[in-house]
């Protein structure tokens, strides 16, 4: 028995000695990496992106037990001590000196260059422990929205070449679902996570992705949805230039319930529904231009228990109702200015049968209340606004009016136009200012953090037709903050023509909300002809 036990113990000891001999590096200390702040070569302030690059590269290069990335505070302290607080002055020798001071094994430094729509990443990885040339890395794209994929590829190259570690982009971005995309349905953009619920479900529905509920030989200029008469069902209000058409679902079709006609001098461009005066019946806030499209004549309509009545008329305000997950609906009004992007924006309150300014808000220049939404963007607790500015760029701004981020891609776009005063002696030329559609926060993937829904209407020739806008197709883009920018994560397939408006409501009465979209159709053979038809379609959201 003793001899058998001795043999077993001897075998164990020999095995341990052998294992120790073949794995000498098992207890080796992890390699340390210092990531120095990247230089930002751009006409814009990209401090947020500089911080985002540090965070992304840190998470992608860290490998517990093998690679440690030094924290930002430690690196910043060393940079300040070395009088190298700007990466523009960095060289390989200076980076190596900072690495020695930090007792790091490697130092990563470089630059991001942004010009127009293009973006590029240049970097060098210095081996502090050995006197050999630095490894260099370079990635570029023609789209600023591709920063995340660029960083993924960039980090993958570093992991492979420096640490012999194979990391594919799929580690950071989940693959999109397999299978054919339903025409008109929602599709992932490849920029973000492929959710298992929400819009992804649309790819397997019905072969077309959306349902058509109404077709008109008229142009739907604006749309909104709400329970107007408080009977527990949702009405869909569609506007033409001077008419409000109130519909209700019957089967799969929107059936006209009431048609309200107003002065032919109206040019309605926006609708919203909310009970702001608190009497139990929601108001319809109608933003209307004059027939000459150089002044406002907005009005408010409400159901009084038996009929629809006008509460106020000929108002010089653009109206938009906004709502955050934690607050009731609030009415914002933008007083008429030189253009839809030039006027004071205030919180409005009901006083009797009118609406007055309660508190003026601060926004960046070139803001229109019609393309404005409020909600958390950069963090769950942020108090921020998202807007489409005069030039079609998405902007994230703080509640103090400071711009935190601006897109390089264009969003929005409609055929609604405001005509500026003529500066031409013969009045033959008037600058045309185009109005953008609404923006909306909505929790798409049910993670308690709302995404942003924005319209993107694409012009013929990319806008090369000059001051007259004609659109070839449109889509609803769903965007989420990825740490450095608002990036598209879902999109409807392109719809022919242009999207004039959208709403989210349970129009079918099944307890599930739908995304309702008004689409103005455009014939390919009549680019310069007037729009003559439109439809209301819906997508299931659950």
C-alpha cells in the first residue's frame, strides 16, 4: 500500500515538474500599454471623440492577465510632467520617454484626421523595452460614421501584430440576422448591435415589412395620432395644405371619420396632439404657413364633446409637443422670425383659450422647433436635445444650448419651403429655406434607454439640382449613442418619394404600438413635377 502511494505521489511530482518546465511564462507579469491622447486634426471641436478613442482602444486592447492598459489619469499626469500635453508634438523618442517614466512596456500614440466626409486614423506602437522601430498602423474611410468599425479594425491589427492575439470585429459588433430582407422593412445598418426583438422581427413578417392603410391622390403634408375624443381608440390625423382629415382604423384600413376644412390661404406643415390645457380632450396643434410662405398663421383645434372647434387662430408660432420618459407632454412654441430656424423657442402654457410663453429656452443657432426632441443621449441621466439644423445636420446640445456633437451626414428634408424676403430689385429671386420633419425618442429594444428616430429623405442628384429640392427616396433611421457619435443601428428600406411625417401609436388596438409613416410618392419620370399622391403605412414595433 505504501509503495503504491509513493508511486502515485512520485508521478504527481514529476508531472508538476514537467508542466512547470513547459509553461515558464504562466506566471509572467502582464504587458502594460500607455495610450496617449490622439491628436484631432479637424475644423470641429472633437474633444469628445478624443476621449471616446481612449475608451474604445482601452477596452479593445485590454486582456486580463496578459495586457493591462494604464488608466487615463495616470497617463495625463505623465504627459503634464513631461510638458507633452498635446499629441501634436509627440515623436517616437518622446513617446518612448513617457513610456519609460510610466514603466510601461508599450506606448500607443497617433492622430485622427477629419476633412469633409472622410476620416483617417494614424498611429504608432512603441516598444519601450526594446530599441527597435515602432509599428505603424493606418485606417481610413469616406464616412465619419465609420469611426467605430475603423477603431475595431485598428485594434484588431494591433492585437494581432503586437500581442499575437486574433480579435475579429465580431467581438465588438454582433452579426446581423441571416435571411432575406423584406422590402420596405427594417434592416440593421451594420453600425450597431443586432437586437433580437423590436424591428428585427419585421424582417420575417409578411414579405413586405409594412402594411398600407390609406392611399390618397393628395399630398399628406403632416400627420399625428392620438385619442382625440377620449373613447379609448386612436385617431390618425392627416393634413393637406388646408384640410385636416381625421381617420380611424376599421379592419386594416384607415377610414375617414371627419374632415375639417380651413382657409385656402393655409399651408399646413406640422401637427401635434396633446392635452396641454388639461380639460381631458387633447388639442391638435397645427403649424401653418401663409399661402405666400413668408409668415405664420398657425391654429389649435380641439374636440369639445360633440364637434371639433378652433381654440385659437392666426398664431405666429411654430408648435411642437415634446415628451421625455419621465415627464408629461410639454408644448414648445417658436415665435416667428426671419426663417423657421430663427426665432425664440419657449415652453408654452395654456391660459384660458390661448397659449402664452412661460419660459424661454436656449438653443444653438439655426434651430427649428419642428425638428427638435428632448431626451438622454450621451448618458442615461443627461438632459439634452437632438435637432436637425438648417443645414440638415443632426445636432446634440445640452440644455444650456452648447453643441456637444454634430453629424457629417444629412438628415431630414421635406418639400415644405419658407420664402425669404427678396433682396433682388425686381423680386425675381427669393431664397428658399426648407423645413425638416420631426425627431422622436423611443425605446426600440426595450433596454430602458430610448433610441432616436429621424427621417432621412434623399434628393435626386445628391442635392445638385440647386435650390429646388426633389426627393428620390426616404427612410426612418434609428440611431443610438455609441460613445462618440449618434450612429444608425436600424433603418427602414428606402421608400420611393419622401417621408413627410411619422408617429408612434397603437392604431390597431391590439395593445402594441406601431410606427406610422406618411409617404409622398414621387414618379421617376416626373422629377420636376408636383407631388400628387401619398400613403400612410405602418410597421409593427414588437
